[in-house]
C-alpha cells in the first residue's frame, strides 16, 4: 500500500525512525498537543479483519474502537473512512479484486476437502485447514453496511468521523497542516507537501515516528524533489518505467533542479537515460493529480466479469466454523473411547522419552523384561484380534487393546498355552494402527519383476564415468578405438616418457582434487627454513635453497597470473554475450554468423526415435568440421595479447569473427601490425586452462540447455499451457545457440542468455609446464629455477632447457618444492602425526619419480594381476594445481582405486566383492545388499561370522532430517571398550555402566540430526555477508547491496546484457575490492564457514560410529563385525533450504571406507 518499498528505502539511506510506545508520556493520547489525523483503514485493517471475522458486529466495533484509543482521543483527533473507489486507482483495485477472487476459489476447494474428511471421520489435515484459513483472510472484504455501522458507532461515542468521497489519504493531505500528526501505515503520506510528522503503527501497539524534514536531509533532496520521486516511482496509481525503481529514480531526481514537482517530472522524462527506457511513453498524469494537486475522481460504476467475494466470504467462514466444531466433537469422542479402553487395560504406563533438546542425541528404547522374543506377534494373538474385531464391530486398534486386557485362561485356547512365554509382557504402548515389529523379522514380498535390480556386468565399457548411459558406437569408431587401445597396451613402459606415464596413470586411476588449504599457508610451509628439500639426483650443489626464497614473491606472482587469466575469460564471455544479443535481439543476424556460432558450441539434433532423444552433433573430432577448442583458444589469445591470429583455417575464421565484432562496435577498430606484442605472461600459458573451461561451459549452457528447455516446454505443451501452433522442436539445421535463444524466448526469457564469470576470482588450472613459464617472467623466480638445472659447462640455462629438464623429473616436483609441503615423501609420516590434532590436514600424497611410476604400472601389465590382492593407498601428484589466489587444490591420482575394477575391464571371476572392497570406488562400493548377500554362507564368506553377531547401522537420508540412524547391537554391542566410555543415555549427561560378566541383551539406538542444526555455520556466514554488503562505501557512497540490485536484469522480458555490462563497469573497482581485496577477506570467511560445516559432518560421523564402539580417528576393530546400510533413493528438493543428504552421504562414505 503506497509507494512500493518506501519504508525500507528510507532506512537503507541512513534514516532511522524513532521507536515509541503510546503509553509513554510523550506519545500517550491526551487532549493537548498536536491534532491527530487517523487513517482508519490504513492503520487498523488487520484489526478490522480479525474483529469482523471472529465476532459479531457489536463486539467487532468495540474492538476497533479500543485499538483507536491507543493512539488518539475523541477531542483531539479526526477519523477518516475511505469512500468510493477512485479512477486513478482503478488498476490497483482490479488487481486486488482478482487476488480476493482467487483466494475465495482456493478457500472453497480447501473447505470441500475438509468436509469430505470430517464426514468420513478422518483426521483433519493441518496444512489444508491453515490454507483455508489463510485464503479466507486474503478474501476478506469490508462490506458497506459494516463500514456505515462502525461510523455510527464511533460518532455515538463522541468521535469526529470524516467520510471521504474517495481515498482517505487525499482528504488528510488537504486538511492537515505542518504541526499536525498523521497516523497511518500508508507510505503515500511521506510524500504529501503538508505532512511533516507520521506515526506508523507496528506490532505490540508500538510506533515508528518519521520526521519528514530529517528524512529529506538524510536523502539530500528537497520537498519538491521528494514529491516528484513518488510520482515517477511505482505506486497505487501508476507504474514506474521498466528497470527504474525507487533507488534508480532517487539517483536521477536528486540531481534535477526545480521548485515545482511537475517541472521536475518533465525534466526527469526528458533525461536521456529515461527516454531510452520509456518505450511506453509514460507521463504519470494520475500520480501528478494525486500527489501534487491532492485530487481524485470518483470511479463510475462499470460491469465486471469478476465475481464478488463480498457475498461468498461470510458463507465460507460459517462453513469453516461449523467444520471446526464438528471435528472438535469427533476428537472429544475419540478421546473418551481411548480413556475408557485405557481404564480397562492392565500393565504399567509407557514412559515417554526425554524432550530436552540434544543436538546429536542417542535415544535408548526401553527394554522388555522377561521376554525372549518380545517383538514377534503370535498367530493365536492374530486370531483373537480378528475375532474380537468381527464380534464387537470395533476397529483393529481397539480390538488389539481389548485382546491385551483379557485373561489368558479365558480367551486363549489350549493350543496357545505353549506360546505363553512368547506373549508380550512389557510396557503397554499407546494404541497404534499397526502392530509394531522389527523390520528384520518381516519377510517382504519381492517387488514386481520390472522393479527388481539385477547386477549385470558391462558388455561394453561405458564412456561416461558414471556408467549411467552407454553410448552405442559405430563400427568405424570401435575399430579405431581398439587399434589405439592395443597400441597403448603393447607399448613398453620402460620406453615411455613423462607424458606417456601420466596417460597410463590416468587410464588406471581416477583423478581427484585435494583441498590442501590456503595458498599462503602452503607456500610458507614449503619455503620454510626447516623444510627438507625433496631429494633428487639431478639437483646440483649450486641449487637454490628454498628457504631463501620469499613466499610473498611466489604468492603475488601467481595471484597476478590468476587474475590475468580470469580477466581474459571475462572478456571472451562479454564479447560472446554482446554478439549474441546484437544479432538476435536487435535484428543484426546474418547468414555467416551461423558458422561463428557453430565454432563456439556444437550442435544438437534429434534422432529417429523422436524429439526426446537428443544427441550431440560433431562429438567425434574426425567427423566434425569445427574445432571448438582451437577457435576459442585462438580468440582468447587475441584478447590477451592483441596479436592477430595465424593464417590457418581456424585463424581465418577467428579474423572474420573479430571483423564482425568490430562492425557491431563490440571491439575497437584495429590495424594489424607486423610486430607482435610481448606480454608478461605467455598467451598460450594463460589461456590454456580457460579455453577448455569455456568450451565446456558453452556446450553445457547452450547445447544441454536447449535440451532442458525443450523438455520443459514439452511438459508445458502437454498440460495445455502453450499455444497449439508453437514450435518447440530442436532444429538440426541451425546452431545450438539459435535453438537455445528461440526456446528461451518461448519460455519468457526466464533463463540467462550468456554465462558470465562472477566478480569473485574463479579457480584456474595450471600444469607444471605452465608454472615454469609463469615463474620465468619474474627475475627472482627465474634465478631460482636456473639454479636447479645442470647443463654441460657453465652455460646459463634458457627457458627451453628448464622445460626439457623438468620433463625428466617426476610429476609434482616443482609443486612440492615451491607451493606445498604435501608430497614430500621423506617427511610425510612425521608431519601427518604432528598435524593430526591441531595442525592443517596433510594428505598421504607423494611426488613419484619416473622409476617409481614405472614400477607401480608394471604390476597392472602382469598376466596374473588380481585386484583382490591390490593394497596400495594414498595419492600421487599429477603435476597440476587449481587456485583462485586464496585456496590451493592439488590434482592427484587416487592410488587406492582402479578404473579397471570400476569399469569391469577384467574378468568377472577376479573382481573383488563390492560390499567388502572399495578398489572400484566408493560409488561402486554402494550397491543393493541383496545382490551380494543371498544366503548365510555369503555372510560367513564375506564377513567371517554368523549373521546374529553382526552390528547393523541403518541410515536414512532426507531433507528436514539430514540423517536418521537406527542401530541394532546383538549381545549388547562391542562392550565397555568404547561404548561404555563414550555413549550417553537419552539425557545426554549420564554414562551407562555395565558389568563385564553380565549377559548383554540386544540393544537398539536411534540417532537424528536436523537440517537446521547443520546450517548454523552457513547462516552465520550469510548474516555476516548481508551485514557487510549493506554497509555504505567511502564518502557515503552506495553499498554493495544497492550496487548489485541496481544492475540491469540478465533474464526476463526486460533483460539487456549490454546494459548489464555498462552498469557492471561503473562499479567494477568497488565490487573487485569487496570480493577479492583486503587480503581475501570475503573468501577467508567462506573458507572458515566451510571448515566449520565439515566439522559438523565429522561430529555426526563420529557419533554414529560411537554407537557401535567405533571412532572417526581410528580403524575398526577386527572383532567388531559391522554392516552399515544406507538408503540409495534419490530425490530433489525445490523448496526451502537446499538438501544436504547428498553432501553428507559423500562425506560419510569417504570417511568410513
């Protein structure tokens, strides 16, 4: 109500209103002081709605008067009641009427659903009831008779009531003077010329007091500019110009001069920025009439097709009230029946579990005394229950309770006396609809054949690591791949160079990313004086000492290279985005542009099976006429150095694209010079990583994005949400970008049209070869590299000599010398022990030399290789890193896993059991247990014990509860070793004590962790981020929140990528300093939040293992046989917070295995 966003806008600009209470001496209603004008409907609408919805008219009038007396007295105030709708507010009234009508329809559907359930004597669903109640609140309409009745009631009690012709705020603006007080929640009063003091009621009868002159001082505008700002912004009378909201209009109007709001509005409409966006020719005549002239025109009655909610609302409210009374009677009747049955039943009452909150609580179920098998329900009991339910006509629940209360001698036949020992003698639980038994004792019926999972080995090696989609290969490609595979396998390992060994390692082991911490800490540890260099036979006595090298030199130089690569990446994204917008949105498309689009992204096409089966075109390099990596890489090198591309076919295509971009004013005109620019960092080195990343990004964004859009529109078409003639098929004859833009236009431009890297510095991938060329441009690092290379004679080594010498060393040599201490074999074990408790984590990674790599690979070439006996662990550096200038990640080979087992390259008889081995990977390790364990002999063979001796932990993953664990411990669990020392009872503070020699009964434990508990570290970081973003900059400039909210939209009907870039360039330095400056403060807080988040996972994992006597810090005892069952059901969460079940599952499996 009022000018949209006016109240929070004032507070964001630095003005804080005074918080007051009517009972205080200054604000208490008295006969003296300033006169008070009260907008009744604007102040007390919620009170009126609640009073007239739940009470009769007389009591409702009394409630409304009581609320008014908190702010005024009859002798010193005037009450204003709204009259007929105004012509200026016609659009707003129609929109509100539509909302009320929709609420009435939804409320009626909810009430019908509730009536059906109440008539069937079923439980009333809480969410449906509250939905009906909420929709009835939305549908509330204050009738004219009730309004006139309140006017007469107030006048009879001495109040001065003014019945307005139209809106009350216009009448108050005309009647008030500068010394009066206006009481209202309507933000329109902020902008009227005669109003200077506003009391805004909030909760608990409190007030926010606004002094308009102080507000103008805080916003640095005068009264006329302030009124003009309300006219041109979105309000109840006119809409604002697209992408010009309250913040943007304030920045424009405060620089305009004038003494009349109408004249300032004319200047505003004449400004170039407004004219560019005012495509509809907005003039703001209605807003000028209201805010400047304080006039409104009564709306002439007109016919409308909209249904009126005035007549429907009372009947629906009465129906809901009757339903509530009927359901209360049903609940009371059920409670009486339950109390009667409880009074007849025998047995001790069930004790409820403790309700005190424990973040990671273990709940012990009460043990059943004197029962050997208290979970099994006998057949004779079932007979008694069924007989009772038939004879008495009662429900099975009541029959079960009645059966438990009958004496065994009179109700159970002689055939059941031999089972008397097995009958339930424990605590009497509350009645349930099902008999509670352990799921392990129920023989589940097998599912339908179409749902049964049967483990089958791959007939063909899948091309994707997930193994979910096996792409059928053509004969020519299969033959070619077999030839390459045979050639690679037949090649002798002893003759391989460094690159060949790395490819063999990639073929045998998966590549993982190790988060080793911050770049600063790793470099300082690597270059510390007490660091022991990695021994290498090629290192001479004149090699530079790593401790003499300054860490700041390495860090600053590498940060500069990362920033340079990220800048080139953003330039290319901006160029491609501007090119796409100009040729599609502004009608500049030419036939030759399609070839450029094909160079940027491969095509998508539909196969013969139908439109839903999508495959990529040009996936095989030999059949593809476009080299996407070459084109993007050459374009990136041009943007970095400015040197012209070569004269090859791809170079000529890049030149044509550059010329086309220059014609569209996306690039400056340039004359090719014969001399080439020499950059600090080589162009090939800087752009190598971002090239492959951009090609994958464009393919994922446009090719896969067009497929997702096609699937989404196809679902909408089937539901009838799209017109019959809309073409949503993917066209094989055009580029993927054209398909994406066309489908996105049908979708309402709801998706971004261009991928753009955020201001925060991204991760950049560098190999050791790239690092050598980057470090060579720094004189200090160049001397350090030269000192580690030995040449014949005393000749100073050149860059090519250093690169050649590095190829003779093992991968990771330079990384372990300069960037991190991970990978130093000689100090690996001692460092890991020293850091185990308080120090940073150190991975079991090593930089292997070529001889060690050959020795490791040779075992896989032996004819009798058996992966069941494979026992290597740890990681081997691959010679590449990823860094964003703050964090450091190492790309390494995971030696504990084999791709040959994962993809079933070996014969099935030598593959290890999936349930006991992780050689094939942790996701390969997770499988349905019924596919592996099919009999008792399988348990003995795999675990070496009987099934009765196995401790079982079942994990159920979800969204609201991230993990729910249930443990079954035979014979009381592992004993006093860990369980009695580290396990707590339900209250979480009393340790359980058990005797060593006492017989330990079977125990059950529950464990639950909620999503809210895990999100606390993330919430804390978000609150800090919001607080920092809202802080104004230097010289009281705009905050980061204002800057980001003021950017042009990138999606939607009003999206403009070029305008977005212009706004982004204006605030580029400020955004860069916030996200990347001040010693990476932004990233440092995020890194701390991530470590705290992982610590939460560690605590949960440790508590789960603690149930069975285990711990996250030590290996499992061989005498403790344990099976962890985890639900593999997949689900997606689209509401509330992001689900954490997948993140916890990945962490838990990695830690436990």
